[in-house]
C-alpha cells in the first residue's frame, strides 16, 4: 500500500527485520466482527459486504504489520522495542499521535485505579 510508484516494496529490503513472504500467511477473518462494528460506527451499513470487510481487514493488517516492522527496525538500534518507537513513526499524523497519547494516558490511569482498588480490597479483608 505504501508503494504507489510500483518499485520494490519495503518488504524486500535486505538486512531489515521483514519476514519472508512464506511466513506472512495469516488466518483471515479474525477481525471481521470488530471491523464490521467499526465500519458501522463510521457510517457504513450495519451489515457491510463481506468483500468490503475482507478488503478493510487486509489494509489494516498490512498497515499494522508495516508499522510494527518499522518500529522493530528502529528499536533494534537500541536493542529493544518500545512504545516510543511507534509514537516516533506516527509523529507526522498529529490526530493519530494525539489519540495514541490519550489512550496511553488512559491505560496508565486505569492501571493505577486497579492498583488502588486492589489495595483497598486488601485493607478491607484484613480489617474483618
């Protein structure tokens, strides 16, 4: 998808962390229900055509796979993959970067709330 010019794709770069085509076989339809709901939420029909869902799934999987491989290439320079590698790659798309930052913040807040709730439960159990 990132190669409208028709030249060789980024998957064929020598020395990168890209897997071979034979290892790219995947189970199709894994995200079908989730994508149908998302497509409906963005204005599609409640029951979109299966071909449309399959196409959207292919595009999404290709995008996420490409993003993960690029992040892995960046992270391999430091010896580990981190969230910052992904944020670095999407920095040019400000709305996407803002949403990712918001979700990461929310994830941290939920983790802290769960931890506080567990501590409260332990105090209640020990007080009885």
